[in-house]
C-alpha cells in the first residue's frame, strides 16, 4: 500500500500558543487538540501522539489501536493527578491506521476525519461535543451548531475519564482517495463545501494541507489549526505488505510536532529519510511515554540530570550560576605610637553606636525570615485549597439559564471564579419543579459521577 501525506499546523491569530499535536508514520496518522491551559493542553496532546509509537503500522490491528489509546488515556489521567499544574488537562485524538487497502479509524473528541472520494467529501467521525449530540438528537441543525455559544464544550476526551472507549470504524480505501484529519480550528472557520473545494485544487497533499490552514486563518484563525492530508496512491499490494510512503525507499519515517508552538506557518512534508531521522533524534531526547498494547501505562524516559518537564518541552536546564569571588579585604594599617583609634577615643559613643549597628544588621534578616514564613503558610494554604477545589463539583445554573455541572467551588475570590462549567444540560432551571430548584440553589458539593447522574435524571422533568 503506497501513501503520500502532508501536514500543516498554526497557532492561529488569537491563541498565544499551539496546543495541537500531530503524528505521521507510514500507515499511521493522528491529530490531537489539547485542552486545559497552554501547558496542560500541549502536554496532553503530545502524550496522545507519542503513545502511538508503540504501534507497528505493518502489523497492528483495531484492538492494538484500542489498547494503545487506553494505555495513553490512563497515563494522561495519572499525570494530571500527580502534577497540580496539569490538573484538568485532556486532548482529542483522531487517528487512522492504513494497511492492506483498509482504513481503521479511532476517534475521541471533536477533531475530525474526512474522506474525499470522487470529488465528494464525507465526514467519517461524529463530534463528541454537546452541540454534536444535540444535532444527532434533532434539536439543532448543523448550521445552528456551527455558531452555538457552547460549541466548544466536548463530552469525551482523553485524560478526563479513566475508562474511555474511542469510536472505532473500518472501511476500504481506493486509489485516488484522500483522507483528511484536522482539529476544530479548521472546521470552525471553514465550511465542508470550502474544504472539499480546496482539497481539489492541488494534487500535492502538503500544499493541500497548507491551503486549508491558510483558509482557516483567513476565516478568523480563532483557534489552533492542524491538518493532515493523506493520499492513497496504491490501495492493495501483496497481502501483509507494509504501508509505504512514496517513493518506497523512504518507508521508515516519523514526523511529530509542531516544533515551534508559538510560531505561525508551521508545516512539514512527510517525505524524505533525513526529515524522519531528524524527528526520531529529537524524540529520543524528549520525555517519551512508552506504550505497549495491553501493557502498562506510559513512563517517561529522560536523559540523566534533565528535568522531565523540561525534556518533554525540548529545553535544557540552565547551568548553575558560578558564585562571585569574595572581595579580599585590605589589611588594617598598624597603629603607630601616639595614634589613637577613633573608636577608642570615645568608648561611650562607640559602645552606643556599635550595638544599634548590630541590631540594624539583624533586623533585615529577621524580616526576611518572617516574610518567608508568611509566604510558606500562604502557599500551603493556597495549594491545599487548589487540591481540594480540584476534587469537588456542584450543580448550578449556567449563564443562559440551563442547568450545568461545575468543577470547583461556588462563588468567586478577588473577582476570580472558583469554578468552571464542565457539562451542560439542555434542561432549563425555570422548567424544573420547586424541589429540584431548591436542591440546585443549595449548591451541595458532589462527586463528578453524582453530578452527571443528577443531570441525566433531569431530562424527563422538562
């Protein structure tokens, strides 16, 4: 099976950094869209892509793909719990495994996969989002969902649930088929009709990917945008043939990125031994989760002496500063006969002035110790509050009047909200019975599972 692929990624015109990640290896391709803050989203999407390194596209099957995704999901959950600054991180994952004229698709979240066949574009995935589910229930049209204020609320993502099942699908592919994987930074800015038209403009998958990214930027560039385009040049070879990149001699390639998450126009073509070797060399220096189908969760491997988080970001630790040399005091001149030291000339004055001088030297040190102690207490208190706040949920009313599950505590502190809505219900507060309204008004703290169960029980009440 011969394939040719291209990829382009950009942070967009609004976001400060690119939280998307992509993975390209002959026969295995993926796009991930991270969430949970600039650092958390980036880490989660990287982990999801790197988890695919455990798979051999020449022999892997649907269950191997499912196992790798499950292991990676557990690894993201564990790291989110272990590292406070990564609490709440997660990522979408849309990946295709292509072998022997067939495509295996695995999907979690609202990134998408498309098939362009005979000039007709077909969406292969269903969005795991709140508005996506409303469209499937017939409560919204696709046009309404595209502009809905809650269109970014996703209902399934890696790292948000310990037991997560991706959507899996298999289908045949033919020569001339073009597969597209993309984050919602493309589909939120460019319509399906425009995507189909742009894909038909250029036969080169790299230029096609770049055209789509440029169209997303021209449409507003409100989010990170990543596009992978895969062309099927030869669908079926001998049974068991390894998927090959065109030209065939460059079969063992890996592309992982983007490398510049703060820049624009990040693009790379999946071709050439040199590019693949360079990426593998960079990957060997990063913190790479080792995932084996059916095995244990990924573990980070880093070089000795390098912090894991810095290694994952490709940063080297700064060398320890060399302390400045101590100044050498000049020896005091010996007192000659008849010479009287100024300090000895007025012992009373000297005694009075010397003691306050010592006290003045001690006071700054005491002040520093007191300040440090106060800071430690504040940090411990804030840290304890943050840990507690990250484990509690409550049911409240969203700004549009619907009932929602919130992560955190009710209220705000110094103008900062202590909670965020994580799941929305189509049920409005005003439509509920009085006893249910009173229960919501109480803002009782609950577990995530109990809160989700309460939202589900509200549906028949409307």
